């Protein structure tokens, strides 16, 4: 693309992230930029490697747009472009079926070297979402994507929280499909929650039953980490998640409806 056009495209893309009604634009990247992103993302994300070519291009352009719209802060580790790319890819994975994928409310992403304490809190955190930003331990981020059988992936978990926050508590970047279908999702999962609480056992780890927000985040984690396991053990929940996220991770295509 001509450098001037690329610049113009960048300006519009940034502008769009502040306009509540506008959907984020997907950047047009050069072949070289596409290949560089693919190399970095493909090194860790089997989700990405499974995608057909057209969806790979869509994924990469979303990662580029997401990454350039955020400020990344590195605490206890060096600033690395690849790190920002991979964290952006985890957000794009969770929101891939949605039109409005930018989590516009969140301008800042904090990447810490390892697990951390919050002020006046004894507990160790590996990630959390607060109104001022998304926080992730890089060590645990990598662990989440390298261990594919334990249903634990902190980045997917926190991006699921951020998506919910962005759509229900923030003013910008609302995705209408998500909002409408999340309400359906929470209605349909009532019996699943009640059953798990009564029987004190579930395919999902017990942390899911701390509250509704954790139920959502832990479910999304299992959905992407081991879709077959979740579908075999909790088919209603699996179908409900496909509906709300407009994607089915068991397929190559992932996205269910191109216009949700
Ligand atoms: Zn959580």
C-alpha cells in the first residue's frame, strides 16, 4: 500500500476507536507485515494456525489494529513488540466472531514478568481486569498457551472479563450481538450453575462458581483451551458459548455467521 494511504488508514483507524457508533476498521497490511505477524502468532497459537488463509488475514489485521490502539506497559520485563502482538492476539481470539472487537474502553495493557500482589492484598494474581486496564503475568500467559490440556489460560480468562466489562459497564465499543446474546447466555446457564452448585462437582474448575463473572471467564477459558472436552461434558454450555461469541473453535473457520 502507498505510504500516504497507509498513514491515512491509520488516522481513520485511530479515529474510529473513539467513535462509539463506528466499528473498528481492519487495517490493510503489506505482505511482509502479514508474514511477520503470522510468524510470531503462529509460533504460539494453534487456533491461528488452524484458520483458512482468508481468516488468517482477518485475524492478523485485527491484531495489528488492536495493538496500535493500546498502550502496553512492561513491568519487570523488557518492552518487546512480539509480546504486545501475542497479548493482542489473545484478545482477537476471544472476540473473533464479533464485529466490535477492540475492547475500546481499555486503552492500557500492563504486562508483568510474573505473578504479583495488588495493594493491601495478600493474594498473588496472575491477571486481572480493572477499569483502568488489563493486567497479565507474562510467565503465566506463556504457560496458558503452551499447556493445552488443563483448561487454564489466563489471557483468555482476562480477555473474557474485559469483553463483558466493555459491553455492560463501559460507554464505547459495544457489540450489539454480544450484548443481546450474553443475556440469553446467562438465562440459559442458570440451570447449569444450579446443578453444579447442588452436586458440588462440574467439568469446570471450582473457581467458576465464585460468582457469575467468574463462571463466564472460566467457561470461555475451557471453550478455547479444550473445546472438545467442554462440548463432550457440558454440551448446552458449549452451544451457548458458540452463540454468544459467534464462533465454534472446533471448526477451522471458527466464525459461525459472517454478519452476526
Ligand atoms: Zn476471573
